C-alpha cells in the first residue's frame, strides 16, 4: 500500500527531517555554557531597597476565598485605600499557584501582587530566594519590630531566612492531644501525659474495647504530628539551603517503633481521617487523636459530627526520658508583602491588620499566630460551647512548645510522606522498615531542589 | 433510511446487549452517583447508600450555598467561559475548516510541510508551551486581556486534521474537478460543493474545540490576572481550594462541601452537554446529506 | 487497494494537477490558520526547543539539559510508569473504541444516538470538576462501585491507590473520560462509508465480522491512524489523571509520577524552565517517532485513500 506514496515527496520529507535534525544537533553540540540551573542565591542582599514608592497607589491583593471576606472588611474600614482583590487557590492542598505565577512575573518583570496570602507554610522558602526575592524582608522597616514581637514564639520561624523575616504568620496549627472525654470517662481511662502512657493505653484499649482508636498514621501530616513531636531530625536546616535528614536517629526510631506496635495491635489506623471510609466507619470510635488545633472544629465538629460537649484537648505528650514536652505543627498560612510593591505602606498596613487585628483574627476559622488576637479567639471558641473543657490553656501552652528543630523546606514533607510512606504502610510494611526508603525520598527531593543534605 | 438486513442470531443480539449494557453501566454509574449526590447532605453522601436519593430541598440548599460563594461568582465564571469558548469557536471554524479543506483538496506548494508542522506542534507537550505563550502575550501587550485566552484557544490543529481527513477520505476530488470544469471559481467550489458536505465535520470540530476550551484550566489560569475574568475551570479550582475537604486552613463555617461541589460540577457541564446534543444533530443531518451525495 | 469507487484514481496525479492547478486558492484557504499556527504553534515550540538547548543565562549548553534531566532520579521511574501505562492504554483504547463504534453503527438510529450520548457523558467531566467524583469513587467505603473494589480485596483508599495499580487506574479514568469522544469520531467515520458498499458485500454473502474486518476497518484506516498518533502522544504526556487522583487521595501519588508532571515540577517548583523544556522535547521526540511510523505505514498525508 505504500506504493501510493509518491517517492519524491517522501524523499523531500525525509530531507527536511534530516535537515531539521542536523540543525538541532549542531546547536546541541555547540555548547558554550554550563547546563546547571541558576545557582540559588545563598545570601540575600544585606539591605532591602524598595522600588520607587507612589503614595496612595492601588495595591493588588491575592488571597484565597476564605481570607477574601477579611480583606473586604479591611476595605470597608479603610475606604481611602485603593485595593484590587484577586481570589486564587491560596496554594491550598499542595498547589503551588503563587510560585508558578511569580516565576512568570519574574520573567516579564511585572504583575506581582503587592500582598499575597498562602496557605502553604513552606512558601517562604522560595519567596525569600533568588536575585530579587519576591517577598520583602518585613523586618527591614516594613512592619514595626513591636508588631513582629507580638507573634507566638517560633511562629515566624517558617518566615525567617538569613536573619530576615520574609512573611508574617496568619495562623498556627500547633498539635495537641485531642480526646473524647465522654468515651474516656465511660471507659474509666485517664488522659496520658507521656508517650509511654499513651502506648500503654493504646494496648489496653485493644483488649478492653477493640475497634477504638488512639491515632492515625495514614494522614499526610502524620510525620508532623508524631515525628516532629518526637524531635526527629527529618528536616533540620543547618544553614542556607542546607538540611540535615537523619531518620535513623533514635528520636525517630522510638516513634516509629511506638506507632508500629499500635498499628499492629489495631488501635492506630493506617487510614486518613478525611477519607469517606474513615468518616463513615471509624469517626465515632476515636478515643484519642494527636493532631493540630484546627482538628477541633474542622474535623470533630464539621466532618465527624461528634456532638457538643464530648471533645477536649490535652497538652502534647512527652517521652519519659525527655525533660520537656515538644509538639509539631501542621500548616498555617502566611502573608507576604511584595518586594516590588510601589506602595509598601498600604501593603504592610493591610498585612498587619489581617494577621494581628482582633476584628479579623478574633473570629477567624483557625488559631491566630498573633498572641493578643489568640486571646480573643479563644474567648470566642469558649462561647461556642462545643468543647467539653476550655481548650485555651492547652492551645496557648502548645503554641509555645513547637520544637524548633524542624524547618520549613521548599519541598513538602507531607507530599513525601503521603506518596512514600503511606503506600508502604498499606502494603504491609512497618514504619521502621520504611525509614530508609523515606530517608532516600527526602534526600533525593531536597537535592533536586538544590539543597545540600547532610 | 437503512435497508432491512438479515435477522441476526439470538446469540449475537444477546452478546450485543450484554456488551452495551456493561459499557453503559461503566460510563453512567459515576454520573448517576453525581446527580444523586446533589440531593443529599454531606453526611448522607458519606454515610448512606451511594444510590440513595435525598430530597430536592437539599439541591436548593446546595445551590444557595454555591451561589453565596463570593456573591454569585459561579455565574460570572460561566459567563466568562462562554465568552472565551464561543469567541474561540468562531475563529476556529473560520480558520480550520478552510485550512483542512485546502490541505485535502487543493494543490499548493508546502502542503506536506504544513501537515508535518501541524502534527509536530500538536505533539508538543503543553507544559513547555506555557512560558513561551506567556512571554509572547506579554511582548505584544495582550497579557491580561481576553485575547490572551481566546487567540490561543482558536489555534486548533486537531480540528484541521479532522477536517483534512474528512475531506480527503469522503469527498472525491473528481466532484470538485467537475465543478471547476463547469466554471466555478475556487471560492464557489468551496462554498457550493464542499461546505454542504462538510456539516458533520464542522459539528465535530466545533464540538471538540468547545469542550477542550471549556475544560481548559491551565492557560486561563496563567494568562488572567483578575478573578473577575476567571472561567469556570479556574473558578472551580478556587471553589475546591476553599472547601474544608481540601483546605485544612479554611476553618469552619464554610458551606462548600461535597453536595455543593457536586452541584458546581454539574452546572458547569450542562453547556457541554447542550453543545454535544446540537453537534450530534448536525452529525446526523450531515450523514443524510452524505448518503445522497452520489 | 483503494476501495472508494468514486475515488478510483481516474485522472492520475498528472491529470488532477492539470485540473486543479497549483494556485493561490489553497494559500487563501490556509492563510488564517497559518497565522495562528505561526503565532501559537511554531513560535512557542521554537522557543521551547531553544530553552531546551540553553541555560537561564541564555547561553547554548548543547545536550546539557538532556543529560542533566536524564540523570535525575525521577527520570527512569517516570518513563517506566508511562511505558506501562501506554501498553494498557493504547491496547484498550484502540480495540474498544473501534469495537464499540462498529457495534453502535448500523443499529437503530435512536438507540445508537442515546448510547453515544451516554458514552460521551463522562467526557464533559474532564477537568478540575471531576476531583470530587474520584474522591468518593476510589474510596471503597462510600464508592458507588465499592463492592467491585472490595471484591478485589481493596478495602481502603490507600489500597486502591497502591503503586502497582496506578497504570490500570489511570487507564480506566482516561478511557472513561476520553473514549466517548473517539467513539463519536469513529462513528462519524463509519457513517461516511456509502451504504451501497456494505449492501453489496452483504449480498455477496459477507457476514458482520467479515464486513467489519474487510470493509469498514480498512476504510477508516486514516481515522484509526490519527487516533493512534494522538492517543500515543496523549499517553506519553499523561498529566491530568495522576494530578486528579493525587488531589483526591491527599497526595498518595508522587508529584512526578509521569514525565510531563516531572517537567512541570522542573518549571514551576524548581524554576528551571530549561530542564522542563528538555523533558518536553523528549516527549515530543517520542510522539514524533510514533507519528512518523504511523504516517508512513498508513499514508495519512496522502489524498484519495480511505
């Protein structure tokens, strides 16, 4: 059948193809530069030089749908400020929309939003990097020191690089020990204060009340709930773009062993709390659940539909050998002021209002990172009457207990845990078996983004 | 229109019924589930039988919640989507149908090269095209305008190929030669001979162009700087990101849960289904025309 | 080998050229498209190829970006995943689409129209919109097909999304959303075969199977070839399905499962547009190799062949 194809035109086509290939391969051989991607700027310029300011000019704000009503409220109380509000995904659920767009803006040299909200706590890592980092160092005369000092201890750690603060924190997601007070009372158990007691109770539950759960290891943030609290050096920044990853450390293996034993017995689930299966079959059997502060309303109340007056929070657990109890953190939003902004004054004023004001943060959905607003927020939580006990002391205590040895990185620990550890657990491996694979996954990913791993 | 054929054996009919039944189930069960999901509360969706029916009142509730999202943003998204897709559709039809026709039924130097280049460009992964397109739009100062979406949407090599294959395998060039001998100009040949035969392929090209653009997320996401310009897919992405299901920092009091997402999904696919039905009619009408062509 | 009676090459090439002289008409007809092609096809592709051969300081680096991305620890697995996926995807798509189109063709018009509509339905659900669907569909506890998933021994979302299942899972999703459209195209192609030919064959005593294999399929070769090229390219460029399932399973699918996803990671996570372009060119070359093979084997670029 190929006889129908005119020979001459096939030859032409081949000639054309050969010519194109030849040209491309010539270009390919004519190398005169290094193929290494731009080496990441290791140190940012010492002093931040704002662009020429235009007083009273319009500022563009990017925020997610949850934060936009807050920005609109700011506009109402500040009618003279010219605001353009753009709704975007807010980088929720592992998206990197802000970074994608900023990369394009960097190429064309225009378009950056003056203010941006991100729900991804790791976004500070890239926003503080590059020739001209997107984020302005807000500690350099953009936001007053007194305001920055008002945030909870360590709350600005994910924003701090090379001694500068590149963002302010919207909310904290400090982990506490959630428990069902009604069930605990019914079963006659007391709330554990150490991980050892927690493990013992987990084993006891299996015997006395099989089916009830004391935790889950199948959530993306399980690493941040258990391993961060255990002070496991899985993500310890040791310098600019330098990170230490050592999952063979005893602080990691102790937690892996603890979870493995409870998974094997059945009181720690391999499922994730938001899956339909878990909500349908396991939610009412959750006796205890170490997890972030937003679990209270978002998970127990809205998703699990546990009735009022049952859920309570206890202090983060500690290991018997340790002197102090530490906890981890699951997410938390960030506010950026653009280093390219022509109206830094308006931009920083908006960011300050959004992150610190009682008017907005006091009634927000999540625990405010700003201490004074958190007090108002907790009072409002108490008014809802959902919790069996006032969660204020526990929330305030744990906000200051976040172990500082776990740093924000440009890659997401959650994504690595979900795609590496959870499938392994579900194929029957133990966490202890998986530590090496997990270590490799973190190391490879870190190196691919230009980190030095040691 | 079809002549009666020999009766088929019972076994053949049974096999046909079984295969078609299985595939109908495969394609439809999830869609039926989605329809039912809008009639239930979030908790019912998770806890009840997947095929249970809730109540119509729930549909109304879900719609109220959905409409309340950013003060009726969903309608703006649909309007924008319609503007971009229909704008692009018009340009696509005007450019790709004549192009496909010319590639199939006229003679010109560079015909093969054009076919080859079209194929080459069609095979280029879109991820690599985003930056060049963005820089290009920026260079001609069209970034941020509706044209930065409509113009790339109008470039539809897939449709050119469909038209090309359709004309080259269905319309005999002798038919056109006869018309030329009768003194028709090239334009008349196209207008009077080719176009009446082209209905099915116009329907196909129009339909695929519409659906592809309607469902395109990445290009409008990259090009449009303003949320009032968002089309449905970008809007839906924001809706998804606002739901506590996917956004742990969304906090409470958020009404966007599974029923609202299911409803939003259905609302945004209605235009696609309408266009499908229209194009199907054209496909059948064209088929009749095709049957009498000889 | 031409089966179209009306397209017997009565005049031959020379004759046709004489009657349809090389003229300006062709150029006029393609002009609008060519403008779009240059602006939104050729220029961006050219720029992407340039990106693949240069670095961020606009210096030529030759094959540097290719060797660099080739050495990436994710390169091998991503292409392996795609290889497995392509096998499952191409086989199921080619066979089932042609089979379903043939079975729908020649049936009562109304039944056939409704079935095509039903088969197409999921195609409308292609975008972001379908995340919710997969969130529930893949979770055996609440899924409308839960019994089926459980019968395979998969009782949780994580078991359904086990790494070994992914190529098949993505094929099912891609087939579910994509097959309907192709069935419509193939059905249209089958419709354009004149009834007389089929009738004549039937009178000659050919049965349904013989008609399908000897007449219908050979007459829609071009359409099948076109589908093969695009399905192959779409398969190598798999992006949407892993992203959707990843979103619906809170990240259980690696973010660089497929090469196209890896390319996206390069561009927008690492800010390395050059590496991203190199990966895209790899995929382009794969697609072109398949296309070249198919074009030369089937004569897709030649006229007057069915």
